[in-house]
C-alpha cells in the first residue's frame, strides 16, 4: 500500500472514531458543528471556489433549508425531516430568481447583490407571522418518534452529517472531472475568454448555483434538526455567509479538500473562543474572522492548499 493511501485510511479511521474515543459532550458538539460547517463551505465552494462567483449571500439558501424543516412541523405537524425537501426546493427557486439577474454582474458587484438579496429575505421573514416573524420557529420539544431525528447526544448527528459530507465530496469530485468543472474553471479565469471558447456562461453558473444551493439548504435543514430552533438572524444572518467564505478560503477555495481543512481549523478555534468569552454574539468571533481575512489576503490568497503546494515544490527541488 502506498504511503498516500495509508494516510487516507488512517485519517478515515480517525474521523470515524473521533466522537467515540473522546466522550466529552463539548468535543462531540464541536465535531458535529465542524462537519456541518464543512458541508456548507464545500457547497459554497462549488460556485465560489470553482466558478469564482464570490457569493456573500449564501445564507439565503441555508436559511431556506432550516425554515423548511421547522415550518413543516410548526404549520403542518409533520416530522421536521419531512420539511427538508421543501427547504431544498425553496432554495432552488431562490437560486433561479436571484441568479438570473445577478449573474450579469461581475466581481464585487455580484457579491454586493447577493448581500442585498439575503438581507431583503431576512427582513421579509421577520414580518411573516406564518414563519414565526422575528421570534422564529421551534421544533418538537421532545422526540415523538424516530422520524423526528431528535437525539440527546451529538454523536448521531455527527455521523448523519458525515454521510451527507461524503455524498457532497463525491458530487464535487465528479464535477471536477466533468465538463461542468472545466467550464467553471474557464469562467473563473475570465468570462470573456470562456464565452469566446463557446462556454455557456450564464447557464453554467446557474447550474453550479443550483447544486450549491441544494446542498447548502440541506446543511440548513440538518442544522435545524440538531438545534431545534431557527430565527431570521440564525438562518439568514450575514455572519453565516461570511463563515462559509472564510472556511473555504482558509483551506483553499477551488480545491476538493480545502473546505474540510478550513473547517477543521476555524470551527474548534471559534467554539473555544466562544466558550472562553461568552457566546457567538461577542466581538471575539468577528476579531478572529477579520484576522483570518487579513492574513489570507496578505500572505496566502490560495489558502493552506497553496502553502502545501509551495512546500512540496521546495521539497522536490531540494531532493533534486
């Protein structure tokens, strides 16, 4: 067995055994949040990393998935998991409605348009009484059956999230080698050049956005299942979108494993900071995010993936 394959086997065993070996509830909760953040960042990476369309409003899809899950329980009495497909459908519709007009914009203009879209949705939901308005929605206080997917321990959620992450990585790996992946990389290199080569730019970006929106909504639905509560700020807050961007950029946007590496660094750091300084609402979270943005922009625009690549090139040169 090659060293690379052996490394993947060891990492796989560690990932599967982590929550079972470390019995602390806090560590298990961080592990579940880490995998959930990796799902969200990997979904954003499809359109933001491979396609170069830096969306700062991806929380609109996350919130749609979360609200879909809990609205099914609050308004119809269904198990929350039955509302997850509704949230995904809503996210796909939002992707089409937002993507078609905003994809005519480029660069920071597109990013600003996505911020405006998610803020508009957040304000609208704050005034819709059917969806809890500014108070939000709450799931079942206690599990009524297995379909509620309500567990006391974070461990079942960890393995559920891990299965979804594995599916997303398979889809992303397939996309990398498909025509869609080549089209997205061409668009990231330059839309005019890609269009001159016959790439259907708008259609390609819309397909990528819909795939990304579907998995982001699924992450939002899973988050609602675990937490059991959602409101406009925790579903559509700007910080959610910023976290996706930072995680992907930290690990290496446009790479398969970059969002996973970024989540493995940022989420434990964030949760430890919140535990020390008193919750995610403190300014410490924003200080951490701002520092990471500055460091990435100044020293490593390609993230940790770029750093690993530079170190491997230097090692090969020394060996030669």
